[in-house]
């Protein structure tokens, strides 16, 4: 039994040494990943898995604005959220998946005339930890 425990501890220690700060041990003993955005931007659209026309101010005439997030390292399939706020009021929560073979996520919001003014998108992990905040405005 002691050999099994030592082997398990050695394996977990190796995982943590190799993954560095990207993994933590959960309260239930499970290994959990700490996501870190490599890139988080607001843009006009997403094409070919990337942002198009990044900006902080968008015209209402676009009709839609997008949030693009790419992560440094994704070790396992996990969930992130894009929480869209207009004037500090939560408008929408988009549940998105990221995985080792797909390290980016994106969501978009259709715009109406009433949507002019300040906006933000809070990017959170599956446990609702804030990873990044993007602020932008919608104008005429």
C-alpha cells in the first residue's frame, strides 16, 4: 500500500513540476488547470480562427461585435464564460469550451440602437474566477 501511495505522489509531483503554475490541486484531490489568456480582444468579427479589426470603440452600424480569447496552454478540456455587460448590467453569459487542440474561444453580441454606450466582457473560468476584463463602447 505504501508503494502505491509513493508512486501516486511521485506521479502528481511530476505533473506539477512539468505543468508549473498551470495546475492546482482541488479540495477533492483532483488536478485542476489554471487558465491564463494569451490574447483577449474585442473585434468586429472572427475569421479563420482569429479576430478581425480589433478595437475599443465600435459603430452601432456593424450590427454585431465579437470577443476573442486565446489561452497560453490548455491541458484538458474545460469551460470558460464570456459575461457580457452593458452599463454594468449583465446582458448575456456565453458558455464556451476550450481544449488542447482548440485553445481559443469566441462569442458575439448582436447590437440594437439601445445598445449604445459602455460595455464590458468578463472572461471567467469554470469556477467563475475572473481571467480578464475587456472594456469597449458602442457609438453612432
